[in-house]
């Protein structure tokens, strides 16, 4: 029996966002980039051969490489999880792998550049892959009428959970002398706390989120009986069929292309903002951390606000509105010079961050076959990670060639403009007429 809109199941699902957001806030976005630039690499950068690389350049290339690995894994693993009913197992497996390797970054100090990059690479890949299965549960636990609200609720939980954990880490860094520890140690303790937070609160998901919320009888052990090779063959075959559906329903493909471009801008802003403030603007670490905390606090409200606004304006129109605000954010970021302006930038980012992400996920989730959500969200992650490859590399490449990250920030405007233009060609009414959910027969 289907258990859509079940409060207990939705709570278990939302708690994973509460858990893993500690990683994305503290490790991927907040403390680690600043720590990596200031303590591990240093302001002079490092030389590889005859070429010098700044912390910003190294970080951007590593983020892009993690995205490249993830986009290769996502669709196939998602398809395998649909066949074998192992979404929850994959979700928790990647979650605990990511929490382990993010915690290991605690042992990276001055000069441990490649060790830090390697640990971050594994944790980042695990974080991205886990989200494929987390997102795939959305159309199974919520009705089409409530999918925007449930998606927004998940992001709100994430921003609150990530904000609280980041706040604790921030306090530890700001008053480190009161605890009798160095700022270096305080930063590393904040990073390891994020890893434990991710692992600990994922237990709620393990307890309350069933393997198949739709109530279909699960064939136990089928994944393990088939073996690795057979599972890969089935996963690849299922992935090819999913590609057929994406080509057949071109509006769905156009949305994914639009998402790829505008998400490119969003993810690059998220991943490079702190290191941009540290390396380019020369802001103090505590000011950067406070700004990120502001982003988290405002984003929790923004996710809820835009989810509700979508019922008045429509999902697509509301999504376009958030992207227009993102374009303004990028232009403003080019001109900022001081801490106050950076704080204001954080408020603007927080306002639209949750809304644009939650509406993208729910818009897509309402259009795909429920029984094949793992495979389809694997492609959602693929297009998301394709954007994650190009954006940071463009940012890093322009920074390397021009010698200024300020110049690189303007190039992100191109991604938002392309995303908006493509999104305007997506017809929501066409999705309803096509009834994409009916195409599950191809499986």
C-alpha cells in the first residue's frame, strides 16, 4: 500500500538533508576551502613543474573532477537501485563513506595538499552519489500536489541542520583561545564534527525511511545473487532505455539542459564563494564564516517561501524568477569590495538558493515515472554534475589566465542566461498531456 504524504516517512527523508548539509556547509563550502587556502596551501600557492597554482585554481579543478566521476556513476547506479530496490542501501552506503573521508581531513595540515584534495575528492563523490538516491525518494513519498512543499521542506531541514552545525563550528573557531586550542585545530575539529553529524543524523533516515515507500514487495537478496557484473549489465541496459525516454519526450530533455546551465552558475557560486572572498577580496576568515551562516539562515526561509509562491505563479515562472535574482547576484559580486557588501551578497544568495534548488527537484520529480525514479534522478544528477564540471573549471581557467577571480565571476552570468532561455521553451502543459509516467511500459 502506498504511503505518500506520510509524516513519519517524510520526516525520515528530510532528516537526511539535515544530516548531510553539515558536510556541504562546513566541509565543501565553508571551513575547508578557507582552511585549505590559508593553512594547507598558503597564500603563495604551490608549483607543479614550472607552473604555479593558487589554492583557488587547485580547489576548482578538484571540485570539477569530483563532479566528473559522479556523473559517470549516477545514472547506472540509479538504474540498478530501481531494479534491485536498493535505494536506501546505496544512500546509506555512500553517506557513511562520505562521512568517514570528510572526517579524515582532520589529519591534513600545512603542506598536505594532495592528501587533503584526495580525501575531499572521495567525500565529495560520495555526497553527490548519495543525493541521487535521496532525491529519487521524493516522487515516491509525496503526491504531485504536495511535491513542491515536501521538496522545500527537505531543503529547509538541510539549511537549518547545516546552519546549526556550522554555527557550532564557527563559535569554536571564533573563541578558540577560550578552549585553549589553536585556530588551526579549531577548524579541523569543525570539519570532523561535520563528518560525525552527517553519520549520526543519517540514523533517523535509516530508521524511518522504508526501502520502498510505494509498498511493492521487495525480492530480498536479488542484488547480491546477481553479482557485480550482472548488476552492471542490467543497470546499463536500463540506463539506455531511460535515454530513449529522454529523447522521446524532448521537453524533459530541454528542462535538463536548462537545469545543467543555470545549476552550473549556482554550484560554482556555492563552491567558490568562500575561497573567492579569501583569495580575491582578502576578507577575514571569521567574516567569511559569518556570511555563510547568514546564507544558511536565510536559505531555510527562502526554500519555504518560494515553494509556497509557486502555487500562485506556477513552478516554472517561480523558478525563472529565482534565476533572474541569481543573475543580479553575479553582477553584484563583481563590484563588491568590503565585508559589509559581502554580507549583503550572502543575504541575496540565501534568499534564492533554497528556492531554485527545491523547485528544480520537485519540477523534475513530478514528471518522471515513480518506479524508475532512481534511474531518472541519476540523469538529473548527471546533468547537475556536468554543470559542476564546467563552471568551476571555467572559473579556475579564467582566474589562471587573467590573474583575477573578479573577472571570472562575470562569466557565470552566461550560464544563468542560457538556463533561463531554455527554460522558457519548456511547456508545463505538454508534460501533463504526454503523461510521462505512462512511459514506464518501456521498462
